[in-house]
C-alpha cells in the first residue's frame, strides 16, 4: 500500500486523467483507481472530494447532475479546456521528473 | 442506510452552512450509498458494508481545508502600525521642539530625544517591509 503523503501531490493529475477519459462521478473514480492499481492504492473519499473542490475552484473541471442511481442524482465531473492544457503540462513535467529520479534511484 | 445519513451529518457538522456544503453533502451521501450497495452486491451484509464504507471514507480534515474553514488569515496590520508610529513620533518630536525653543532657546537639545524617538517608526518601517 502506497503511503498517502507520497502520492498526494499527484492525485490531482491522476483524477484529471480519469475524468479526461470520460465524464465520471465520485464513487466511479475511487473504484477505478482501486481497480487499475489492483488495490495497491485506494483513495480515501474525503481526499477525493477535496480534490474535486480544488480542481473545480481552479476551473480545471466542471460538474453537472446526471444519471440517477438508487440514492439520488449522481454528480458527474467533466474536464475543461483549461484542465486539458494543465494535464498536458503535468504529463510533460512528470516524464522529466521521472527521468531525473530514475537517474539516482534506479540501478 | 439511515446510519450513513447520520454519519455524513456528523462529518459536516463543523462546516458552516452554505449551498456548497449542501451540494457536497448530497454528493458524499449519494456516492457512499452507491458504494454500500456495491459492497452488498459483492456479498457483504448491509451492516458490514456500511461500516466498511465509513471506515474507508478517511479524514474529513482534507475536505475542511478546501472549504472556508481555514483559520482566518491575520489581517496585515503592519501598515497601520507604521502610520501610527509616524504620527506618534511626530507629535512627540514637536513637543520636544516646542519645549526646547520655548524654555531654552539658547541650547539646541531636541535632536537627542528626536533621534531616540525615530527608532520607533524606523522599526515599524522594517516590519512593514518584511511583511510584504
């Protein structure tokens, strides 16, 4: 299990990436993260909603009410133009960071 | 499912009422319910499923920080302090000048206390600069 403080700074980009693929709602995102990481990383819901708030405030994502579940209306998130541009930048930055860290920690 | 509602109410009780709060509470509850139903489908008892969802929710502090619950930022008072110190020292200095020229015009001594008093606005000036 990955320590949460080490991945914290990357949560925004992970979630943006998932929303880029298609519009998603909260539980779907947390489930998708567990699924793709084979349960090696599970995001806490409290953290997830904090990220949503932050991203929405920065206008990187938008929300709308969509499909109905048993409980009520799901709140879906959609990436904005700004969000896409931001994500692109983050991906480039990440590649560079990875190379640099690898220089020291790999092999 | 009622337990979930109570749990969510409890989670958000420290956050001041706002439209944003109502919206996010609804969202949290909706998603938690869905998670519980999902867990039940995977073969868990309802009680277990609810407990698991609650345990895995995590620490609400993160979310609080995103709300306005942050400690109010200390208002920057250094500028007012500077203005006060300038006015104050001017008053004190003019008093010295007045006493000097009124009672002992032959000896110019007011510069000495003036020099001392000027440290006050000077200190406040640096505090103001540093706070910028």
